[in-house]
C-alpha cells in the first residue's frame, strides 16, 4: 500500500479523514473532564475567556496525541474490526501527513497554553501527550498486560490540566479527581477488552484477557470497581463536596459494582458491552454531580 499516494475514500472528504484521526468522542470526554477541573478550581464562576482558551489548547494537544496514536498503531488498527475504519489503517492518509498533522496540532495547542494560559498548564499538557503517545503507545502497550493501568496515569490528567489553567498550581482536589479517573480506566477498558478479545488476539497486543484469561480479567474489573467506589467518596471526605455529590457517588457506584459483580459471576459479551457503556455514563454523571454540588450546595446551606 502506497504511503505517498494515499487518497481519500470515495465520498469521504480529506477534512473528515483528518477529523477522524482526532478520535472526537474520546477527546470530548477528555475536554469535559478538563472543564470540570476548571470549574471546580474557582469558588464562583470562572474567567470564561481564560477557560475557553485553555479548553482550546487542551483540545488541540489531546487531538494531536490521538492522531499520533493512530499513526503508531495503523498496522494494529487494520487487524481489528473496531479500528479498521480509521484513515491511517485504511491507507487514506500517509504516515507523513498524519505526523505533520499531529505535530502542528501539538505545537499550536502548546503555544496557546504557554502564551495565553500559563507555562505550568502547557508543560503538564505536553507531559500528558508524551505519556500517552510515546510511553503508553510505544512502550507499555506492546510490552505488558498492565499497560492500561500504568498508562492510565496520562489519561487521568485532564482535571489537573483544567485546575492548573485556572489556578496556576496543582491542588489536592485536582489530584483526587485524577485518582478517580486513574482507577476508573482499568474496569472501563477491560470491559471492552473482554468482548473484543479476539480482536486483540489478532493484533498481538498482550491485553489482560489474552495473557491471563477472561476469568482473571473479570475479577480485576470487580476489584478495581470496588477501589474506585472508595476513591469516589474522597471529595466528600475532604469536604470538597457536599451531600448532593455523596448521594450521586453512592448511587452511581452501586450500579457500577452491580455490573462488575454480574460480569464476574455470569459473563456474556452483551453484559460486557453494557458495562463498558455504563462506565462512560458513570464518569460523566459522577463529575456532573460534583459540578452541580459545587454550585448548588452553597445556596442550600
């Protein structure tokens, strides 16, 4: 397959192909978590101009990391039904085009953060790019079944980036949000890996269901979900949030544990899919509850 003469698929514009490289749905969740960090960093409404600029910079760098991931994993992606449609996997965009696209996004995003937000946010965001695109994708993912656990540290950084953008520091509150995402990542991803096990087997990646079996992976999902439940209570314990958030965390966590318990005791691919989908709703709703509590509770006291 020619890398220099790659052309768009019929009916697919070049812009659509580049946009697909940014993994929009994944990046939307990243930006959402960063925005939560920005909003929680201030006791009242934030500086919306600063928040908007910071969101743009974080979105650009996160998109650059996603594009670089597509470049590095194009041969792996081509073997997996879940990712075979990506422009790099199909040969619609060349390696050079993808690399330049990623580099431009990263450079522009970093410049936006450095000059219009603060250098701390820029370096933290660039470090997250390196952690995901290089350390996780190039080193950890092909080497160890614990790749998603270790590499999850970079994926857990968005609230810290948002907090740093507003405060120019990293407080314990931001680190608690980071811990929640860090512990959420393994049960979220392993639920996907369970029902996509054959895809990962074909790709040759040492994912946990392949190296240690489905039963062991299901147990890990349950254990991580229990630890995540405990970590989700930290904002209330630290008095970062109030009773409204606590009620939401208890309810959402109980449902997640219920899914994980069923997955461990009576596995099916359909249940693994539902668990994976719920995990996305779980994180979004948990942070939404934290945000609602942040603005509503002062009025209720």
